[in-house]
C-alpha cells in the first residue's frame, strides 16, 4: 500500500511546477501537461517515487545510520527543522558551510570549539576574563550555534542527504556526489535530476507540499528506528537466556565429572556385528576317465 495517495498530494499542491520558460528539459519525463504557462507534475510518478525513497530511508534508519536534512530557503527552514528533530536527525537550515562534507574534520574542530566555550562557562573560567573578551567569545559562540548547532552530534559523515530545492543547494549535492553519499531530493521542474539518486518530483516552494513529503519520509525513518530497537531487544533477551542457561550446563558437567566430549570419547564402542564367514562349498572330486578299450581288429 502506498504511503501517500494521489489526492493527498493534489490537496497539498505538489503538482504545481514552475513557468514553462524556466523549466529544465531533463524534467520532461515527470511533467504531465502545461496549463496557463505553468508545468503540471505527474503525481502518479510522484506517488511511486516517494514510496521508493521512503523505503530506502527506512532501511538506512534500520541500519543505525544518520540522514542529514538540508534546506536553507525561507519557506522550508522551520518545516525541515521540526521534521528532523522528530526523528533525531541532524539538519542544516542556515547557510551551507562550504566543505562541510568534503572537509568534515575542519567542521568537527569548529563544533569542538563550541563545546570548549561551554566548558569554560561551566568551570568558571569566564570570571577571569575582561568584558571585551567575554563579548567576543559570546558572539563567536552564538555564531557557531546558529550555523553548526544542529549538527553538533554528527560525529561522522552522514549515510544519506535529504535536500529541498536542488537548485539552491547545489553545493551540498556536489559534495555528496563527490563522496558517494546518496542524495534524496524534492525536485521541481526548474531543476536537473541527473545528480539525484532518489528523485521526488514535486513542488519545492509550497510549505504544504514540503511538509507532506517530509512527513512521509520521516514516518518511514521512524519505522526503521523502531524495528532496530525491537531487533536489539530480541538480541538482548537471547543473550540473557544464554547466560541463564550457562550455569546449568556447567553444573551438569561438574556432576558427571566429564565434559560431554570426554564422556563421548570414554563410552565403550558399540559391538560390531561379526561377519559370518561362509564355508567354502564342497568341490566334487574329479572323475578319472578310463581309457577307451581298443576295438578288436577286424578279421582279414
């Protein structure tokens, strides 16, 4: 069963594309028709491709990996931030810091610097600083929090990238392609889908359209996380059961004084059936042939 229906996408305005003069010919397979100079997106394809992307994101979450959400346009910032927080995933809604993926160690240094400032605040080091130094450090901390606060728990490169508006976030897409990170994206009629691994053709300007698609993808991610928790719980239960059974097995070995392998080796071999030797059949004695008596010679 599809995660979204044609009617839901239609009500959210996912079918509205850009003006005909702004279209990208590479999006022709996903365009249904043109009306009043505006391209209309084929929502039947949107339904199937959204389901494929959601199932793939579910598999990523089930494996315990992270998905980085990227959307810096005004109408998508709040929607993306809330959706990412609901599933505990990192997100970027301010300016994309160049080299965030390709130069990830440098970004991690900036995040650690923010943690160092927090530590200085906690241990009372700020009390020995002048007002000017306090002001400078506070401003630096606020700037780091604004740009990198949402990825402070991202200790390694994400397993996938979810982008809203491929045209605006082309730098993020290029970095992900260079590192081989799969890209999931809402692609409008003015964008080029060739660099996107999982294309979701839809309106990337309307907040209702973005909210519906993000809600579907995040619901799939949540399902993957729940399945991962269930698998871990089953593994823990199996481990506890094995630990509980181990003392009983050791107790049985103590009572017998031998391990099962030693007992098996010491057990007397099962008597093998004696082979019945067949007596040789009596061979009849050879009959001596008597020489034939010579016939009397004929009388002359």
